[in-house]
């Protein structure tokens, strides 16, 4: 009776000691890691601080002025370029279209970006912005129908400007480009989802 | 029996005593354990302040704050910040051969003198500064020399990323990182004790435009300096404050030459000037407010006034009777002096005091001056002050007062700190007077001396001012202070824009004139046309009937419009 109890107690003591040792070991490893991380955080903070100062330095208005004069064909904003919504003429009613009704699928939302890409002919810097603009309305869950219309309008508005005349041949070229890029998947996915 | 009983009772007694003692001892021990137990519960369960704070401090890297907080513009652009840099010091006890060490060090840091370093390294003690704030590359190279006697200490250095652009406002710090001038000095406690960032009312974009236009004009007219202010009439915030020539705050104390001192001088707050005809804004406002003159009153400006041996004459004499709007647009000194005599010295003094032109400004800069005005305020003073001579105020004083004149009559204390809501100001003139003054100011730009300040679509109004600088025994005819104070848009004023040039010289393009209308007014016009879109103001159709009606002057306006010349 006495011997098993002693054995059990002894075993418990050994287990407790082992657990304690493991935990202590773990804690010390974690603390080492913590101090390394803390050091890193401090370093990063210092670096961020320095970078902020450098960012401020590089953004000196005078310097930006010089750079923009040298590399950009932009001019200071003039008062005559400003207007407000009320001053705009009423939106013209969209011409009846022979195309099937615009869908709310990726094909409809991605196309303007591609339009921009193919019609500006050179892959300009503006393309990602155009894509972002086209994609943005999609994020609004409240009005799921409207974005596609906006996007369609946008593409309609841009196309005559850029193509200026040879509209039909350009449309074919665009279709070809679309097929080349998406291997018909863009069109197909649109159809499939309907 | 009795014996036994007594024996027993004696035993019991002893037992009782022992038991009582035991009880007391036990109770004490129990109480002690209770205290320990309660404290244990308290510490482990309830109290989580002391120990856990220690724990959290250990687990998260404490944000190491710089000794000085940052200074930002109203949009959060960094104007001043602190960076850690290494400073090199020598420990002479560890240097065996000072000469060799000095030679090696000067090879890396050529700006040091070898003799001086040798002498420093030969001195006694364990610490001597050799060079403060060196670059990381220099630090690396010094380390590579391998002398144990060269050591580094991390120090903080104030950095101004935008350099000289807002140097007069932000100020600079000394070697020991204490604010010496500008906001650095006046907000020393906020920056160093409370470690709070200071957000200024400045807009750095506006500052840049004003700086650019002003310096271009200074060059064009070979002026010796200039200053400019953009001021929000609704909040009293200073949006931009430029004083030229300016300085690089990093090189603050390197030289103490006359030139460097001149560059550090803040013309907008520390300089006081006779502003000339700009003061007619206040003179007219007082006359209209007190009823001493009405818009249709007329004054005889046919011949100069002679009083006390002085002659008051007009720069561009019309030599006829002038209406009150005409006195303003032609900037007639004779007419203004006569108007001032109508309301008198006491009234003039009271209103100028109300407009804040007789005391220090509320601006948060240590560099500011009190206005200068005559101790003996005679009738002659009243007359000269009516057209801005005999009283010297800082440009900021004038701008703050003009803002009160046009914003409906409320004087707002000027500030350099961003205000999120307008403060309660003091009413100095009535809304009706303010409206009349807006019309008069617009007239000056439309047809008078300030036409060069026009910016299409922004209904600029304003007043020119040209004053001769006082010199030995009188005024210097060729040394002018030419100013223009503009306001826009005149139908509902938002900003006051002031430009001033110190000693501009006439050029061919200005037909030899160096007056406010030719030199300072174009700066204001250019600044407004660039700054207004940035500040979110859309242009107005100036021909719109309601705008025309709002700025129409019933009396004599047509006559003033019909002629419209004058330079100043």
C-alpha cells in the first residue's frame, strides 16, 4: 500500500519537474524572441521616422515644381477649369443600342480597361487607373445594376474620341484583341453566367 | 477531597492559562495568515495595475519618443522633425599617440583642424566632443580607422525637410535642441514636455506659391526684400507667411553676419512699417461707421493742405471735388485727411485700438513688434495717419485689421495654429460698414490703382499702399515700401492676401513706377489665381446680375468708373 503511493508521488514530482523545466525553457526562448522583435520594432520605427523625413524632403514643393516642369506637360490649375455638377448640361438619353442588354458580369466591367489599353495604342501609365476606375463601382454592393451602365457609358464616351472615324474596323480590332487576350473566355463567361 | 479538588483546580488553572495562551498565539498566527491570504487574492485577482503594467511594458516595445515632437502644416506635411545622429567624441585616456590619431581622423573628416584635434586628444579627462552630428558614412569610416579612443554617442538632431520655405514660422533650435526662434521657441513646452505634435495653420502649397511669386517680383524690381501673408478672414488663421530673404534653418548659427541677420528678420511680424495708403481702408471704415462721411459726401481736393509747416498733397492730384469712393480709388491724401478731421483724433484713436493696431498681435511667434504711433496725437498726426504715415504697424497687424473690416466687422485674433472652428471675435464695425468697404475695395481693383491685382473669376478687391521710407531728417523719396492688400472673393470674402516689397526700383515695364499698384498688386493677383482653386474656391461669373448688384455702389460709382486711371 505504501510503495505504490510513494511511486506515484515520485512520478508526479518527476513529471512536474519536467513540465516546469519545459515551460521555463519555452518562456526563455519566447523572451529571447520577444526582445529580438522589440529590437526590430524599434529599428523599424526609427527607419520609418527617417523615411518620413526623407519623404518630406523629396516632396519639397520647389523640387516638385522643377520636376513637373521638366518631365510633365501639366500646368497649374486654372480657375476656368473648375465647375460644379449643377453647371453641367443635362445627361443626353443614351442612344438605343443593338447589342444585347449589358450584363453585370466581369466581361462588362473589365472591357473598358481593355478598351483603354487597345485604343491608346501604347500601354500608357493611365491604364491601371482606368482599370481601377472601372472596377471601383463594382465594390459598391448597394446598387448592383448601375455600375454596368456607368461603365458602358464610359466606354461609349471614350471610344469616339480615340477612334475618331474608323469605328467599325476598330471594333473588329478590339474584338480580335479581346479574343487574343482572353481566348474567348471573357465573352463566354459572360454568356455562361446568364 | 478538598485537597484533591484544589490540586485539580490548580492543574486546570495551569491548563486554562496554557490554552488561552495557545489561543492567542493561534489567533495571531491565523490573523497573519489571513492578511497574507487576503493580500494574495488582492494581488492576483483584483489588483491589475502594478504587476501587469510591468508585464505589458516588457512584452511590447515601448515607443521610444524623440525629445522633441514634430511640427506639421495644416495638411500634415512634415515641417520639423527629430532624427537620431551619431556624434563623435574622443576619450584621451585611450589614445596612445594623439598626433597619429588626429592625422588619421582629419583624413576622414577634412573639415576638422589637425592641430585642434591633437590638442583636444592630448587633454586630460575621458570625454571631449570632436564632431557632433556626423553622417552614417562618416561614422563607418571613423570606425574603420580602428582607434578605440574614438567613440560615438547617439544624439538627436532637428531636421527641417522643407528647408527655408517656412523657416520664419517654424524657427530653429540651438545646439542643445532647444527652440530659439519661431514656433520651436514659443511651443517649447508642448514639443518637449508633453511630446505633442504641433499642427500649424500654414498650407505649404500656398506658402510655396506665395514664395515663388514674391521672389520673382523682388528680382524683377531689384527690391531688397519683401513679405507676403495669406489670411483666412473667417477663422483668423494665417495660411501662409513669407518673409524674404529667408534662411536655411539648418545653417542658422553658422554665420552672424549682417546678411544672415537680415535673412532671419521676420518682416511680417517683427518689422513695422508705415504702410501708406493701405490705411485709407481703416480711415474710410471709421468715417462710414461714425457717420462722419457717407458714400455720397464730397470733399474739396483742389489744393494741398498746409498745416504746421507740412504740406499734404496727392500723388496723382485730381484737383477737384471728390466723392468718398473717388477718394478711395484715386487714393487721395487730401480727401482722406479731411475725412479724418471730420471724425477727429479721439475717434481715430479708439477705432485703431479696436482694430488691434495699437498693441502686440496675438500671433504665436516670439519675433513680433509693437506698433509705433505718436505719443502726442495732434491734429496733424490724425491727418497723416489717415493715409498711413506717422504710424508704423507690422504687415500682419494690417492684414488682421483688414480681415475684420471685410468679414462683417468682427476682429479675429490671428493665429498660426490650425483652428477647427472659428473663435468668438469682437465686433469692431457694423455689418453695413463692412459691406460698403467691400464695394469700395472692389472698385479699386476694377477701376483704380489696384487693377494689376485682378484675377478673373475671383472678384478681387484691395488697396494699394506706397510709403517712402523714413531716413535721416525726413523721408527718402527713392526708397519705397510698396504694398498691396487684396481680398477675395469680394461678394463673400474668404482670404486676405498681402504682398509688400521693400525698395523696389521702377522698370521700363512699369513706366518707371515702383508703387504698390505696379509692384505688389501683380503678386497678389497671380497668387490668388493659383491659390483659389487649391483652397477649394470655384470661380464666379463676375457678370452675373446678383454679383453685380451685390457690389454696386449707388453714388458716384459711375463717375469713378468712367475715368479710372491713377497709379497710386
